[in-house]
C-alpha cells in the first residue's frame, strides 16, 4: 500500500499541478530524485516482475503439483478438489490484480512526466516475457510515451534491449548467440520494430538515431587488457537488425 500511496502523491504533486494557470502552486511540486526513482524501479522488479515464470510460461509448463500427505515424490498425485482449485485460482487472480495495480501506478508516473522517460526501460524490457500478464498496460505505456518525445522513446526502447544484452553477457559470457535468452531479446526487438510500421517519415529521425547508438554500443571495446579481442556486444547487431526493415531506402545505403 505504501507504494500505491507514494505513486498517487507523486502524481498529484507532479508537473501537471502547474497546468491551467496554477503557477502559484509551484512550491508544492514534488519531483523524485535519482535515489527515489531507483527505489521505485527496484520495488517494481521485486514485486511485479519478481516471479520466476510469467503466466505464459506457467501455462506452457504446468505448475508444480502440491505435496499431498502420504504420497511419496514421483508417485501420481490426485487432482485438486474443485473447492481447492477454485481457491487457488481466485488467489492467483487477486495477486495478479495487485501486481497490475502497482505496475499501472508506476507507468502513470512516466506518462505524466513525474519520472524520466528512460525509467520506462525497466518496464519495456519485460514486454514479451510478461505479455500475458501485463501486455495491455505496457503497450498503452509504449503508445503514450511515443507521443511525449519520439526520439527519447526510441532511445528508451534501445536502452531496454541494451540492458537485457548486458545482463545476458554477465550471466553467460560472450557465447550467447545460441542461447534461448538471446533469441528472446531478438523477439522483443521484433515486437518493438512493429511500433515503427506506421508514419515512416515521422519515425525516420528516431530510427536513424537508434541505429547509430546501437552500432556504437555493439562496437564498444571490452574493458580491461586484451587488445585484439572482438567487442563483447557484437551480437547486438543481430538484435538491431530487427529494426532495419523499417528504415527508408536512402537510409540503408
């Protein structure tokens, strides 16, 4: 509840407080500092995107069966009785609803310029993995933030992919092309690229900037000694290639 109350207070006392000639209320405007923004994002990771598997993954693999007294591991487990199954289902729905409320509160802070647009990278990077649970909320945030600043919006999409790439390299090392997580990053980039399918001329500067910054990221020199080693981020070019079909023909030369 503290997160919900804090989100509401930041929204009420945000920049929109000065609209419609209410400049006299400027001393009441409250903008979160970098530390508070980081804490809000960390809370989101711990309480919204914390579960190991998304709803889609649970549906695909099946949830682990409950332990039943008198039944040894490996033995067939009798199905849950209808009241227990209904109770578990209701509990899951209620928990999901609470997580959606938390996510929606955070996204509203971004849409109303209380948080920097770059803070949305902590949400956008989960768009594919948690699409079944939060896809509608994240997609609406993607559409709204695109109207705020198209260039910064594209930069935030790129930042989301860069963060996932860096996390994967730290976890698995340089050989990541065959990793399932790398394919998931490419799939996320493919979903992001669909957002550029309309208004090609309006999207042109943002796409060009995204490619320039993405190429710089891919060719960053690896830290530490060892001259002559290939850039660790080089596979990111494959991720960036998902956006290349959206470029206009003159820009591909």
